[in-house]
């Protein structure tokens, strides 16, 4: 479907303002993409309405097509909906900061408790303590203890006979004695939301007054995750969400709905079973993932922030007509310098890895100054028509630029390769089935 979305983006081109028809076509595809990514339909409806309002009549940036412009709006709205900025973890005025992990069985509470402790120590130099409050299965305590051993991190436990509320209270006392600054309480889960579980969690909450209540949700469960989040939030007034198993192939639309339905931020993303695979949640990256077109979006952003829009358009025109000269080459090089490594940029263009001759145009950034010197030593005529270059001209240019004839030859070859590559690119864009990306 992401492919269809991209096709639609390409179809809508070359207009000065985003028209209602453009938006209609785009939002139809966006809507399908979102639904397919498991975003709640009501959330989708609200979102599409906002997008329509914002996008219609917008001035299209010169470096973008109207289709891309709409996608840009879509991405901004998605990012905003998921919380805009990244969220932080609370720090209590008085140590220890208490974090309570809640969620259904198998969501990843125990694993995430260990990961979070690890992250707090590694990134923020904290010394956390883990607390085993899942007393219903002996294996649950052993699991946490095993994690504690792997991390060389203390695990507080009172076995399976103690009351979870007592365990939590005692654990916090112990943490104070040992000058631990974070206490992470791993609680029990159930297969479904039920009253007994909720009552137990409420009791723990009332007694220890946690600074954070993090709901751990399995991203693979899609729409169910939204209902789970809703009931946990209504009962416990959670402070944030951890979305686990995002390393799977789920598009993670649940993330969007959870934030929209509960209003609570997603703070972390679980990216695998290993203890270092917990990351702060990035709403903008998630937006790309949900739309299923990460690299294209990155490219849109890069294009719009770095390339002078008019120049980009002119360059595109030149690429099409093949009137690309050394003057353009110089200009291009300046743009490339601003944009970062050329290879990075090229590798982001879909289908670009298939283009032959790409290796020859990789430009060592340190050589850019040499290249500029060589081009500046050319006459105007030589820059416009590199074909007239002969050995006496090359000698003169080498002398003038303080380089050698082989260096001049190398640049001429690079220039020709670049020209060839551009021809391939333009052909790809023309071809209906081609995956080329329009600048
Ligand atoms: P709990 O019942 O909520 O405590 O869940 P667990 O922490 O025991 O995790 C259940 C299963 O999910 C375990 O096999 C974990 O290794 C796995 N798991 C947890 N988080 C992630 C994640 O981010 N990615 C993947 N692939 N697996 C995860
Ligand atoms: Mg567990």
C-alpha cells in the first residue's frame, strides 16, 4: 500500500497550489495506509479532516510536488498527534523515584523493567533496584532475578507468599537504606483486563504513590492495545506508555491511537528481546513508519531544509534536458556540502542502489576544494562545453589550479559519470514502473 501511496504522490505533480482534488486523492491513500497500520478509525477520521483543512490551498514548496507537500502535512499531523516532542522519565524531588510497570501478561513488563533499569544506569548514571511484585507465578520472580543477575542489579523479592503491596513498601524502604535512586516495580499481569488485577494495582498505587505508572503494551496486538490502554488509564491514571515488540513487522498504528485515546505520551519503544533494546520513543520516526515510507519522508525533509528550492527545480530541468554543465556541477557541489555526505543522500532515494556507475561519483569531501579550484581555472566556454577539452587545455587548467593533469582527467571522468547517472535517473522517472524519486 505504501507503494500505492508513493505512486499517488508521483502522479500529482507540477502545480503551484495544492488543490482540493490533490488532497482528496492523497488523503484517500493516506486513510487506507493508516487503517492498514491499525490506527483506530475514529482517529483516522479526525486526522484526515484536519489534514484536509490544512493542506488545501497551501503554497507548494518549489522543491516538492503537491503530493509530497500533502505527505509533509500528514507527517506533521501524525507527529503532533503522537506527542510532538519526546517525553522524559520523572525524577522525584526525594529519592527514590518510584516507577510502577503495569500491563497485560506477556506484554513485556518484566523485560522492560530490566531494560529500563539498564538504560537509567547506562545513560543517566543512576543505580536502580528492581522489585518482584508478580507473586502469582514463581517463574515470574525467577525471570526478574535472572535479569538482575545479567545486569548485576539488585532485585528485591519476598517470594510468592507475600502481598504485593507489602513487597512494594518494603522494597522502597530498602532502596532508601541502600541509597538507590530508582525503584522499578514489576507487577503481575493477566490475560485480559480484570477487576482483581486492577484492584491490586490500585492498592499498590495508593500505598507507594509512584512517580510514574508506565503501561507496557504489545504493539503487535493492534486495536486491542487501544482498549487495554483505555481501561488501564481510566483505572490507574497512567503517566505514560511503553510500546514493545516494535522490532516485529507491525506498522505500529496502535501507537497513534493510544496517544489519541488516552492523551498519555508514549515514552519508550521496545525494539527486541535484549536488555539494551529499549529506546526513547520518537514520534516523528513512528509517523514515518506508520506511513510506511520512512526514507522518502527523510528525503523530503532534507530537500526542503537544505536545497535552495529554485535551484533544485532548475537543476531538475537541466537534468531532463541534459544541459548540465560544470557551472551546475559547482553549484551542485556547494549544495552537497550543505546536505552532508552525497552517498547518504543518494542511498535514501528508492531504487537508487540499482543505478550503475554510482560508485564512480562518490566524492571524497576533502577533494572538494581541489575540484572547485579546477573548475574555477576553466574558461567559461570550457565549463559550458566540457567536450572541447584537449590536452593543452588540460595542462593549462592543471597549472592554474595547482593540480595535475591526471587530477583534471579524473574530475572530467567524474563529471561524465555524474551526467550519465543523471540520465539514468531521469529515465527512471519517465518510466511508468520506475521507482525513481522526483526531487
Ligand atoms: P510480562 O508478562 O509483561 O512480564 O512480559 P515479559 O517481559 O515476560 O515478556 C514476554 C515476552 O515478550 C518475552 O519472551 C520477551 O522476551 C518478549 N519481549 C518483550 N519485549 C520485547 C520487545 O521489545 N521485542 C521483542 N521481540 N520481544 C519482546
Ligand atoms: Mg512478567
